[in-house]
């Protein structure tokens, strides 16, 4: 792994201190990987604690979908200003500040006594976690060479997969020791510690902050949103990642209960295996891209094949092909975030100074889609009368899941539609098409 020279600016005219690859991993990569771990833990934990929330607070399917989706709504809100802040102030300061916000949101959620309190707390957690992925991508583009971005991004995403795994069986075991409130108080404390560590030990690269004015940055962002290559990638990335988060973060658990008829322990086991597969997929995608790059196969081709598998696995869920088949969830997990390769593709398409804004713009769309998908699936399921055993109507799931499968198929066709030229990115040749 090749890293660029790095240092925190020194006072008194001292030369910058160079970091070894090992130290770079410890003081740059790990703090941001820890933030992404917590981001996935926060977004996925409701899948396990949902029955307790429903029993204690009294939530309908639509309420549960809205409550869990509030994280994505909060996550989406700061994405565009976040890109500007990352480019202007650098990832260390932005990340550490937002982690404090997330910790406050977790305390609010843990203290909530009604639906509105839970929604407010979860939305604030989403706002606080909004920068974890973008700050990490930004710091990777600053410190690592471009040909290593897919590999390092894959390792980062693997940390998110570990967070999702922590939100399954481990959370179920913790519920035997404490309740959901205690779990959120504990995660809040961990978040505060990570904020302090990030602020203290992460170095800043000289000249990493953008020197442009806010007006200049906004004009550059406007140009980015006019770029045709951005809009070639955005629909498939938005719909697959948004739908995948909605299913993995909440609706997989009710599907396994109501369609596969698994007991709570079985649901937790399937979710654990799914998120383990997702973790392997995160890290393995970067490694696969690194290997195939030597044979002339770029990340675009890897993304196309993986996306076809991902959509197929969701179609199997919608059609109830094999309700207890673990293979469906393994395929879904491994390919769940395959279109995250859109981020390094955009980073290579745009000038480096656009990296935060380009990825932040896509991230905004992704989390708007995740909010819409999670809430809409709950709303559609809620159109059918609830089952007498506390579950939801089995006949609702094929419709709810099938609608989003159809949307992803349309976006996939758009991605592959032939003979579409792309415009030049600002300052770059248009030939970077994957």
C-alpha cells in the first residue's frame, strides 16, 4: 500500500514530519474506520431492538419505517454543506465535531418516551454520522495514491460491515444484560471517546483545506451537478445503496420473521451471516478491483457484474423463491454496497479539489433514497392489516420489495445504455468513463 507523504503543519518553520505506512494506518485510517464502524452500528441497530420499541412505545409498521428512516433523513441534510466543509476545513475537524453531535443524539434517543422523541434523537444521530464516510473518503484521497483508492476504500467499508455485524447477534446478547436505552447510552460514550481521539491524534496534511471562497465552491458544485458522467452513475448508486440500506437496516428482520417464519434468535443469526458476508464483500471488492486492474478490468466492470447479482438477490426476496435459503442473503450481503465503487470513479473523474463535493452530492442522493425506501416499504406494508401474531401481512412484502427491484432494474439499464457520451469534468478529460 503506497501512501503519500503526510504531516501535521508545524509551527516555527519546522519541516513536516513524514509518517510511515504503519503509523499512517494507526493515526489516519483507524480513527476514520472507527467512525464508519459506528455509523453502521447506529443505522442497523433498530433491526434488533425494533420489537422492544414497538412493544414499549406502540409503533405501527409505518411508524417504525419513519423512525428508522429518520437516521437517513438526518444523514442527508448536511451532505452538500458537508462537502464544502470537508474541502475547506479538512476531515479531522469536521469528523470530530460531528461525532459529538451523534453522541448527543444517541443520548436523546435513549431518553425518549414517545415516537417524536425517538425520531428527533435518531435524526440527530444521522446528522452527526453524516460525515463519517465522506470524511474518510476525503482523507483517503489526500493521503493515498489514486490507484490504491479502491483497495483502501474497501478496507474502510469492511469496518462498516463490522459495525453492521455488531448490530445483530451482539446487540441481541446485550439485550439480555440491559435494555435498548442502556445500549444507546453505551454507544454514545464510545462515540465521545472516538471524537476526542480523532481530534487529538489525526494529522492534517499541509494545504489540505480549500482556499476558494464559498461562492466559488458553490459554482464548482453547480458544474459538478451538470456533469453527465455524474448522472450516469447517480441513479444506480442511489437506488441500490438506498434500497440495500433500507432492507439490511430494518426490513430484512420482519421479512425473515413473517416470510421465512424464523424465531428471534434465527432472525439474528441470519442477519449476522448477512452482515458478515457484507463485510467480506466490502473488503473483498477493493481487493478484487486491485487484482483485476492488472488485467485491464476497471472498477466500472466489477460494479456492473456485482450490481446484477445484487438486484437478482432482491428479486428472489420479492418473489419468495426460497424463503429459508441462506444463499439469497449471502449474495445480498456480498454485493450490497457494490455500487460504492461509484465514489472512487467520481473522485478520479473530477479534479481533486472537487472530491468532497462530488462524493457528498452522490451521498446526498443515496441517503434521500434510503430514507424514502425505508419509509415507503413500511408504508406499503402498513396498507395490509397486521397479522394476529404481531407480525405484518406476508402478501405485502412482494409488492413492497418488488417496486424497488423494478426501479433498480431501470437504473441498471440506464447505466448500460450504449453510445452515450459524457461531458468533460471541470479540468479533466471526459474519457474517464470507467
